[in-house]
C-alpha cells in the first residue's frame, strides 16, 4: 500500500494526539467545585466557566507541551540518533545521518526553549508585569 503525503500527515497527527491523550491522564482529570488541576478548571456544580478559564486551559496545554512532551520527544530523537550511530558500523554516510539527528534534536530544543526565553525577556523588558499587575507573563491569575 502506498501512502500519500496527506495520509502520512494524518497518521502522524493522529499518533501525536493519541500519545498526548495517553500520556496526559493527570492533566485531563478534573475535580469538584472549581478544581485547581485538570485541563478545564471549571464546569462543575457551583463553578461556572468564565472567559478566564479558557486562558487557564490554554496555559495548561502549553505548559504540558513544554515541560512534558518536548523533553520526551528530545529523548526519543537522541536515542534514535544513538541507535543510528551504533548501527552505522563505521560507514561515514550513516555516521553523518546519526550526527544530523543529534544536531536536529539540539537545534529543536534551542529553538523551542529559546523562543520561550525570548518572549519572556521581551515582555519583561517592556514591563508587562507592571502594567497588568499579573506578575509573571506565563501565569494566569483569575479572580
């Protein structure tokens, strides 16, 4: 069976979503009366959803991706690069492929966490915390 590019993209997206849902049972769990944990921090009896809860949910998703999924993917790529390096058997082409995997994993981590740090630096530089009184730019504090 020949897979087209769109079918491959769908399989990768479905696999990533399945991995996210499989690895995140504690994120998806909710509580009672305005839970402090969980993906949606509202919707229980006595705790109606407000617009701020949408931002809390987005913040929770971003934090889970940055602290949970990104390191796991980086470890998988480094392991894959190590496997390619071990099985290269001295072939310069295969060793270069393994080094390319290592390099891509490191560059990916630098881009992801560097962007996070650059956004934080820029927002702190212009004084977002002082204007809004919210504290850190990456924390959502609702009334």
